[in-house]
């Protein structure tokens, strides 16, 4: 908006500095928006490179294969806990009830314990999956679901609750057909399961320079589990601007959701992206709660403050 003509003593009143500065910023943002390509951020980063990067034919073919394979594995990524848990459930059931004799059970149990082992600070999808299937099977066999169960506040009564419905196997077959990892965890994780399996959330402590237990609260554990499964545990990255600062640089944006990028992975990814884009590549993110811009220009990695 142009500045209105005014006498010196009236200028601050007719053209308030705060208002003029706000209008200047709006105009600048509008100009940048008109110049920005793509007009809207793009989630499919590899597809954007295939469409717009100056790739050789063989490079395009390789990148297309990588993208196609990544999409092929998405269904498996969406059901990893359920798949591994389902395989473990039936493997254990067949081996202990149908296949092995008494002299072989101990050897099987020893090897299976290795598969089910959980390292500190790591999620074992085999163990979480199979234990949750068994938990659900027991609940539906004993009738530990529905309004009557939820409304019961007598802990002793709940411990001995057994309506002998025998619906457990039918239930896990049904949810196996209809659910993915996110809906599986969201609907069937219970406070009892979290307590019995000693689940907890953890984080890095600046005071001790170590990872420590943060909470054993059910809602916190559930929230953290669901968060880890969002986008299959990978950071969400968008193509924001293919002509950043009018220099032909590629600007990516990390959708920060409380977890910083692994800096080593980020830098390696920028190197790979620059090889495709043939120009410097940047990613806007947050590190240690500060907005930063990580950039690789083909020779040097830099980290600078970022204001958007």
C-alpha cells in the first residue's frame, strides 16, 4: 500500500509505522508467493525430482525404481507390528501344540526368547504384536469388553472376570483383516496391557547426558507409540521452493512434530538430493528448539538460523 501524503507533524498519525511495516511485509510475502514454485508444497519429493530435476535418463530410471519400490512396501510398513505379531502368534502356537515333542520345546523356547527380547529404549514389533494379540484373545474369551466391563470399578471383580465367551480367536481373525498398526494400537491398547508389559516413554536428559524413563502413564505411552507409527516413523518432508532466494536452490521443509532430525541422516540426504538437483539443496527444520536451515552446496555443509 503506497504511503499517503502528509505533513511532517501528521505523518506518524496518517501513516503509522507499525501499519506501514505490516503492509510492507504482506506485499513482500505476496511477491514471494507469486514467484514460488511449486505454488503449493509437495509431499512426494522423489516424484518432484523425477518431474523437474535435470536428470540423465539412467538416473531417472533408477530414481523411478526407488520410488516404485518404496510405495510397494507401504502396506507392509502400515502393518509391521500386526504382521510380525501374527506370525509369532501362529509360529508359537503350532510349534508348541502341533509340531514339537516335549524334548524339543526347551530348544524352541530358547531361540524364540531371542526373537522376543527387547533392548532398552527400542520397540520390538514381534513382542508388542504377539502380546497384544494374546491380550485381545484373552479379553474376548473372558468377556472383558463392552459397557458392563467398562463400568465396573471393582478391581477384585475385574481380576476374576470370566464370562467364558470363547470369542477370542474369532476376534483376532476379524481385526487382522480390518486393522492397521495405528488403529490396532489406538483401539486395543489398554492400561492393563501397558502395566503388565512394563511399557514406558523415554527421552534424553540434558542433566545426566543419558536417555531416561519419562513416564509410565498409559496415555503418554499410547501417544508416543502412535506418534512413532505416524508416517511409519519417518520424518515428514515437503518440497517448499524450487527457486529458493531466486538462485535455483531447492528448499525442503521438515514438518517438525517435537522430534529433531538426525543430523547425520539429514546431511547425507542433502548430499544425495544435490546430486539429483545439480544445485544447492536446503532443509528448514528445528534443532534444539531453534529454527535452522541445513544446506549442502556440493562442497560444504552449513547450518544457519532460519526465519521462514
